[in-house]
C-alpha cells in the first residue's frame, strides 16, 4: 500500500498479527506519514484521522512483512525467466517484503562485485528489500572457500552453497571455522548427494510408483555431521530446509548442547505430504522431498517449539 | 641421556640441538651471549676461527633451503670445520633408502656435526638416535626450527636490550609453522608476552593452551606490540583450502602501515623469509625503517656459529 502518500490510511476489520507483541486479534491499523500509529484491537476504537483512506480488510491477515530466506532468482543469468524486479513483485504479492537471494545464479555470486551488482539491481528495480546470500565455496564447487570477509563487506548477509551440500567434511569444517572469525552465518543444504539420488521420499509409496527414493537418512546424516562440525568451530549455522522428525530432534539436541543453530522448514513441508504427489504430479518434486504425515506433524511441532 | 650426564658441567649440557623445548632459559641466554661474540667475529675482515678445525660437518637437507643451508655452511666454515652439503635430490633417498639407512651410511663416514632439515616432524629426532655425532635440527616439518627462534631472540634482544615482558605478536600461518612453535617456546621461556594472530583455519587446535594470547583480528593483536613476527603463507594454502584468496588474506592479515600503526612506535618488524610481498607483508613495510628482516639473516649465521661451537665443545677429543 502507498505508505508514502500524504493521505492517512486505515486498515479496518483486519486480523492483526504482531509476533513482537504476541498479538493475534481482530482490529485495525492506522497509518499516517509512513508511520504505523496504532495496530490491534485498540486501534479499532480510535476512529480514523481526518481525510483518511479506509480499507475494509474483511478479516484478512495484516502482519509485519514476511522474510523469505531462500529465494532463487533468475537474475543474473536467466533474466528471460525471471528478474529481481519480477521476483520482488511476486514476493510483495505474497506479503513477503524481504527476500534473501540464493547465490546459485549464473554466474555464481562468489565475488564482491557480483554482490554489489545484486544490490544495485535491487535498488533500481526491486520493490521489496533484497539481501544477497553469497557462495560458501568458489563457484559452489564445494572445495575452495569463497571470500567470506570481502563478500560480507560488499553486503552479503550469509553464506550458502545453494542447493548443493558441501560433501567434504574437512572443507565444511574449515569453512565454518573461517566464517566464525567474521561472525558470518553459514546456511547449508543438508542432503547427502550420494544417498539422495531419487525424486521423492523413499519408501512404500515410491516403490509402488516405481520412482527412485530419497531416504530420510540423506538429510539426517548430513545434518548430524554438520552439527558436530559446528561444535568444533563454534560458528553460526542454519540448516536451510529440514523435513523429517529425526532432523527436528537433531536440531533440538544441538540447541541443548549450546550450539548457535537454527533450521528452516518450507511451507510445503508444513502443508503437504508425499501422498499429495498422487498420480505423478511432478510439481510436488522438491528437495528435500515431501515426507509422510508423521513428519509433517513433527515439522509443525518443531515450528511451535 | 648419557650424553647429557657427561656434559653436566658444560654451559650447554646437551649432545644435540633438537628443539627449543629441550633448553633451559639460562642455556638459551648463554647461547645468545655466545652468538653476540660470533656477530663480532663475522664483522671482522678475518672471520676465521679454528675451534672446529678438523671437524666434519654435514648439512643434510631433505627439504630445499637457501638461507638456512648457506647460513649453516658459513657458520661451520667460519669456525674452521670441513663442511659438506648433501642435497637430497642427488642422494640415495630418491632411490628408496630409508631415513634410518641414510643415517647409518652417514654415520659410517664419521661426521662430528650433522645439520638436518626434514619435511616430517620428528624425523630429526629419529635420526639423532641413530648416529654417533651431534645433530642440529634445521627444521623438522611443522615441529621445531630452534636456530630460527634463537636468531629471532638475538635480533630482538640487540634492539630492545631484553626479551622479558616484551609483547611479541606472531602473525600468519601458525598451524603449519615450525618457526612459530620454536618461538612460542623460547619467548615464553624468557618471559615475553606472546600473541598469535591468524584466521582460525591457520591456528592449530589447542593453541590457547600453548601459553599465548589468541587473536583473529590484526588490529587487536598488534595493539601496543613491541615486535611483530610475520610468517610466510605457502601458495598451496592461499587458494581456498585455508584462506579464500590472496587479496582477502592481504586485506585482513597482511601487514601494512595501517595495521602496524596500532603497535608501539618502536615496534620491530620481523620475517623468517622467504617473504611474499603483497601477501603477508606490504613491500613498503618489508623495506621500511622498522624492518629487521635483513639483520635477522646476519644474526642467523652468528647463532649457528654459537650452537656449533657449543656442541663441538662437548665432542670427544680423542
């Protein structure tokens, strides 16, 4: 909404969610001069400022802008499919006001000049906040560490190897050790590439369909390895996407050991399970794959934690 | 052990120099005093002494070295010894001979002094147990390089008048450096405050328990330092394995005027060589007024004369 217009704005009849105040209640939001004056049930009783535009939200959710930490954008390299401009419009349409862009573009974002490029393009063309993630290893080759310090100075907010796991434990250990010196967050896709050769969750369902499976252990083994390496390096670590109940337990255990770790769960793994694949609906092919209903419930419980 | 007992009353009561860890502080100081005399000898027109006359010194270098080998060669010759250099590329080691067999072969030639450099930690210790002569460790893998630490100490002492209570920052590839290990032991033995400054990937595990203060930031680590020792970063370690790139390493860990400015005004800049300008040290700092890099080379010959003379004094005379 046009927050910078001089006319005040009232969003009435909204479901106001504000995690910072643990608020989830029907109410209004009053905005003037680009500032939120009031939000929540109390705002509903204050009336509207003079000349305000009043929008009836009809019970829709109004909340702080969402942050998507794992956004693959076509720019640079595949601008014919997607640009930072179009990706940011899609984000805004979904209530996402901040995106972190993945570095697995063409070229890979492994040079300070490329981080600078993303930031300039975002400044000139995007309508949401754009924070680039930079490559953890050069060209995402999983072997040579990227210039964490220079990339961070250029504006990279965290470091990831994209959708490829760093297979070599020694490389991963050194990466996390080096990143720790710069207080840099390492985001890692936890999937053993040798175990994860399939197209959907391994198990009876995949077997009946005649599809190759990705066992849960592909994720669990890599995650457990990573957390041992975090223990050695004492760095900041984020498991990009977890999908199994065991993974949630591994993360819980790691946090109990005092590790500085977090984990992400995709909306897909909170709303769907492998049965949704049905008759080969290939748009449900994802990494990590959709798991079973028990895992889905474990993911919801993990979020609630 | 018996050798140590035999030389109990000697100012240097050891048969070998395998590492600084084997030395007492007063033995280190005595060697430095002796080296001061050797500096004077080396600055005379006639540099020749006769204390090693008739003695045979073999320099056995399994790893390439220019300055250390020539330094030992000059030191031996200035003391009157017959010095032979054995370059390993020409030796039978390339034909598959074991280290112990090489030792036995050399021993059969009755050398008095054996100066050994080897790429494996502990190799010089093993060799010392298999020969009848005195052995000087000229560097064994990432373990020790005792003469380098002695020459560094001599250089510092000549400029500061003491070692005790000075703050010395050792910067760079600590993990793979024998120079760092020997210096940490020696400087601690003489009462200096030792700091190490490096990215964590270039620090050995347990470094905080080695008697040093650990820094990952140069400006913090160099603050009020009396002396800065830069270490060489080997090429194979700069391209992503331990640090991402030369330019990133130079940015955060290369010694330039800006980083050096937080040290004391009379800070000493040292480097064991060979140095990489524009990698771990800025060219202008390496050539600047605070740099003692060239003087370290001179002190190297003196320290090696001192240790060879000390060892020769313990050799049997009949």
